[in-house]
């Protein structure tokens, strides 16, 4: 339920209204102070609320019911785009943010070198996996805590904030110390115990869509994190599983405008895991930019043929430079920068 307040309602009056709603109906309130209007979102069991009584309150203009089960992630609760600050890198503004780096951190020299190269080409975030959720237990599982430490050192030397994937709530303390944004991978999008833990911290979360999950399920997973108190969520479309076998996954381009209409949260796109082949990264990244993505996450490896994971979809640093050059005019054509 959303209350639209009368123009010019003072903050004291808003606080008074919120306290009354909480004590009378036990609901949580989240006021959003916009340019002209203030709205108050109500979360919790709103079934006992007498709409007439609320509408009679002096400062309430009108009451709107929200049908969707996601509230805090809902654009109706927060009409303006949310801007998420990753240690100084702002996501959700005009500039499209690019996170680039290897699928897996393989050594300290490797991650530092790639960080310098992608930064020189315009990336403003560094990606790198340390805890790898691999389909095969015999595949490289990541350097774990050591990998996170190398990420942190790469951040210290380049200034690029870093993003890495968490696979288990027990790793949270390490991630709080070593990374600037915590990634939840496709396989853990519905690991609700993990999502609840991530709701208790304030660090930005990059929540990737499960490869067999709907857009509304993605929003409900965001709601898990947000209802715990962490509003710093970025969503990521990374391709879904379909009957098509020519590509690793099928990039759901329509998810971008659909998400932008349903939620105020920024939307990233991962063209690397979507296509699964290096030459597909460019057309998919271009399509994502045109469709309204706020950011891209792209795999870049110094030696893709010998990468310990996801070599076939990784760009070389030179390929990444070329891609960024081609994305600039595309971003400009849709009123963005990159
Ligand atoms: C990754 O980003 O390295 C990754 C494993 O992504 P996803 O969870 O989308 O497969
Ligand atoms: Mn990967």
C-alpha cells in the first residue's frame, strides 16, 4: 500500500503519520521525499488497515494498493531511479558502468595486470571470482580467500572498486573486508538464507538472475535483501536457459525494459555468460546498452585459451579496448555515456 501525501507536508507531519500507522496497524513505513510529492510505502500485513480512516488523515492525498508481492523493490514505492554508490562509483546515473576482469582470479600478477588494462580502456569496476560455483567438482574451484586478497590489492593499486561472488553465508565476513560489491550468482539467486544475511549488511549486492527464474522471482529475491534493511541492490540479466543450443544461454533483452518499468533498481547485463562465446559479447553488449542497461559485466582474460574458467567467452584486453570504443557512440545515441 502506498500513501500519496498532500503537497508541502512537513517532515514532522510525515513522522507523526508514520508513528500513527505503525502503532495502529503494526506496519513498517518507508517515506520517500520527492521533488514535489512525498509518498509513504507501507510494508507488512496491511489487511487490517481501514483505507477510509487513513484517507481522512489531514496530510493524506490518496491511498494506492500495490498488487505486486515485491514492495521495496517496486517502482511504485520509489518512482525515481535508485543510484547505488560502490565506493564512489555511482550506478544508475547517465554513465553506464562497466565491470571487467577475469572469470576467476588466477594469480596476484594476473589480476593486477588485467585491472590496469581494463581501467585504461574505461572500466570503472574490477570483476574476479575467488569462490567459483562450478558444474563439475573436478573443475578449478577458485583461489578462495587468497583470491579475494589479490582483488583487494588490485583495488589498492588501481583504485578500481572490486566485485566478487559469494557462495555461502559463512564467507560474509571475508567479503565485508575484501570486496566493494558482493555478487550473488545465478545458482544462488534463490538461496534465501544467503539473501537474508546480505540484507543485514549495507554493502552493494549484484544480484544475478537465476538461469531458470522469472523476472518476478528475481524481484522477490531483491525483496529478501531489501526487506532485511539493505537497499543497495543492483540486478543483473545474464541469460536464461531455453531450447536454443547455439548459445550458452539466451540473453533476455526484454528483461531490461521490463525490469526498468517494474523497479527503481539499476540493471546490469552480463553478455559474457549470456552468449558464452567471445565474438557474441560485442553485439549483445550493444543491444543491452540500447535497451537501457545501467551497467555491463564483462569477462576479460590475458590468455583466454589457457584460462582456468570461461576462456571461450573471455575477451582479450585488446578485444575489450576495441569493444569500449564501439560502445561509446552507441551509448551516446541513446543519451548515455560509457
Ligand atoms: C560469474 O560471473 O563468474 C558467474 C559464475 O556468473 P553466473 O552466476 O551468472 O553464471
Ligand atoms: Mn565466468
